[in-house]
C-alpha cells in the first residue's frame, strides 16, 4: 500500500498507498434507471491507426469529470472522476466500439444512472501484450517498460483522446476518437550523489519469456569518490524514489510544511545531514520492480509474478554490492520501508534472516491476515460487510481519516478495481495482493480472494496465502524455533494508532505474538504514534533513522571488523 504519492499521479516517481483525493465529484440521479426519462449515455470509441498499428487487445476506459483541467485521466482514483470500461479483443483502427450500460462496468455506478448535463470526457486505451510465462497458458497483460513505475493512465505506449466537452442526456451516441500516444519517459540523469542502475534478471526473464529489469537508485555517501578503497554498509529503502527524498535543491515552503506534518525533514534538509562531518557514511538504495499486475513485486517469489525474491537476493543485491563497494555481509545490510515497503522489509528479514541485519518496518501492509485491514479472511464470509446483529450488517471501510471518518469502503474499492481491469488486471492494491500472495487459475490469471462485486471470500485462496508464507505472522509462528534466534535485536516496528488503512491492527497482533514467544523469547521494538497519527506518521526524521541504523550495524559488526572508514 503506497505511503506517499498516489500511483495515479502524472509523475515518473510513483510510490505505492496514500491515494489521490481529487475534488471532481460527478452527479448521479438517485432514481432507478427505469424511472429516468432521458436516454442513458452511450459512447462510440475509435482509435487512430496513426497512433498505433492494430489490431489491439486491451481495455478501453471512458473517464467523465465536471472539469477539464487537470486532464480527467490523470485524476483516476476511488474519489475521482466517474469511470466506465470494457475489454476489447483484436480491435481494429477506425472501427468504433460501443461503451454503454449494457457492455461496460462503471464506478461509482453504471452509465444508465449518470444524470443528464454537461461534462468533460476523455477516453484511454490500455494496450495488452500476449505473454508466455514459464508456468501456464499465454495471457494478455499490460507489460511495463523496463524499470518504469507506471499505471495505465500514464504508461508509455498507451493511447488517449483529447478532453472534450459533452452534453449527456440525448438520444445519439457520443463519439470519442483516441489519437494520442503516451511518450516514453526521459532517461534519469546521474549526479555526483545519485546513480541509476538497471539490472536484467535472468531468473525473471526466463519466467516471463521476455527481458525483465529491476531498476535501482543508489545514493552515495560523502567522500565515496575520494576513498576508492573504502567499503560501506547499506540501507535498502523499499520505496520507489530517491532514497529519503534526498535533494540538493533548497526546499519550498510547501515541501517544508508537508515534511513537518509527517514528522520528517525535507529532502534538502536530509542532504545537509548526509554531507555533514558527524553523519555515518552509508550507501542507500531504492528499487523499482514493477510487474504486469502491480507497480511493485513486493520482493518475494510468486506463482503469478515470478521469482522476484530470488532475483533480489541472488542477482540484484550482489550486483549492486560489487559495483558500489558495499559491505557484502548481513550485519551491514539494513532494510527500511513504509506501507508496501514495510511489508517487504519484514518479509525479506523473515525469509532471509542470515542475509539481512536489521529491519525498520513502518506502517506495513497487513502482516497478519486475521487482520487483513478489518477482515479475517480465514473466518469471515464477506469482505464488504460484517454482521452486527441477527438482522443487521455494517459496511467495512477501506480507508479512514485520522478523526475516524470513513473515506472509502471495501465495497467501493473492490468495484473500482473491477472497473480498472478484468481477470485481476486492475494494477491496483487489492488485486496486487492477490497476484503476489495468491494462486494461479487454470486460465493463467490470479484467483480472486473475494468476488469484487459481491464480497464473498474464497477461503481456499486465503489458506493458500497462509500456507505459502505470505501471512507473515503465521510464517514467523510456524518457523519460530529456527527463525527466532536469528532475529534477536533486528526488528523495529513503527505505526500510527489511526493508520488510514487500519494497518495498525495487524501490527498489534504481530506484537502480541512476539510477546508470547518462547525458546527464544523476543518482544522486538514497537513504537506507536499516539494520539490520532495516520498512515504518513513517522517517529523520527530520516537522518535520525539512519543514525539508529548505524548504531545497529556497530552492535552487530563482528569483533575486529574495521568500521572507522564509514563511521564519521
């Protein structure tokens, strides 16, 4: 779950769980469709052969907003414009296809319920490629560019139309022509401090039957070039931007205010600490490892996504350690991550306790599936609602404000993802988890944990996720006898007591498990933000986190290890 930027913003540095909240409400009629006197909205969409040679297989979207700027396609979120979509197969240029209430699925409701009036409309074509994986039938997916973190609405090669003003309520279909192609990204530029590396994974390339790359952004310490014989400990920051938002550009007032609200410093303030005389000399690395199902692989092996865990441990990190003079020993490898990165951080430490020397786990995605946000996926029958009496139920929220106000329900989120893509291809959070943790279907696509329109939970899928080690509390408990001695002193947890996505509940559960451990007993280090601290809360500034990591490395360094070269 993304912790900082929305994966739907038009920037190239995309981080995956605080979702974009936009102010473009769409008005809908409260009357049922049968009682309406106007004709339901209908669209005829075509695309230009000059934009892409056909035929095309993919998914077509009609985005409807009340304003034309920013472009509606850039504001897609559960709080954004209305969205209507359908799959297309072997669609040829110049041949209009219909998007209407009969053949499309809509969010937050169907096209037939859209109130008449003036709107702005934009169409998008998410282009799929037929992929031949090593473990199943050929499937159709949007395959990401190497190292890019792009959702379909900003992904290079996808198509979109101009924004056009329309009046909905007439009897004639509304024509929309898709003529524009999203261009490739500009290559990122290296600096004195920040280097960009793209590493092809042979393991993932074999799995997907096509080249697969993992992109790393490397932040170098002061004095790196002047001391060619020095080696450094590394913190692997499981996010997607420059580590710690390092920036040599003075911060704006807006950046300073945003940093203050989360307990962090700005990237420029971190830079000032990073280059100071008294700061420990570390290398910091972040990763971009998008998959066709989600903008992040979660750094684990997956039957749907491939051996990303093996690729990271056996290919990517060793290659980086060789290239950048990192200390290739467990005590010198620290992990840090928030939200999606928080889950990865804990998973990597649990799965590879002899490889990593410390895990700084910030507001992780659910680490105990008995608290999969507010659902127990092993026992609850429905993800959308909980029974509170013999005749009553209550909706389960997906997101809340720190004052407790519900923002999105699980029903909202599930329908939104079903509109984004059929067969688990939404590229969003719920189906990202299913692709990472869940089993593969006979058709080659992930099997859903629950029906996205009814909420009925598939307990076979839930048990698969647990039995294959993705429920991290269950995994730790099952393997504690051998795992526990290797984790002593390595685990550090941080979470707000009013996490936007209820992630604190699973953290509490993991703490309860550790408190009860025996042979060995280990309670770990838990820090909670109270009162009313949400998903973006941090206990320390980034500089303070790095100093604490340096203390951890010094504690764990073997006797006689030379540490003066990186300490200060």
